[in-house]
């Protein structure tokens, strides 16, 4: 993430990035984490897989592989 943030600093500046994190990222992550916590509290079996609980076992592997591919692509795009 540091590389992407450094790349964006040249385009947007520190003030715009801080505003985006405070106005968009944190307010959206907060209910997401609360929802995951509520899921684990209401269903103790969900602690094994709290991120993708409604996906079939084979689908989770595909989602992890896709996330890894997109991460590599993003790193190469910012290089």
C-alpha cells in the first residue's frame, strides 16, 4: 500500500489523501468490521471463515487467487 500511496501523492497531495481516508475509507470500514464481529458473535462457527461466509469451498479459493492476481497487477502497474 505504501507504493500506491507514494504514487498517488504525486497526483493528489497529502490533504486530499487524508480527506479521502477520513471521509470514505474509515467510515466504510467501521461498519464492515462491526458486521464481521456481529457475525462471529451470533454464529461461533463463522470464526473459521468470517470474510467469505456465504461462498462454497471452491469459490473461496478462486476469490483468494483473484485477489492475489489483482494485487500483483496493481504492484506492477505502480512500478
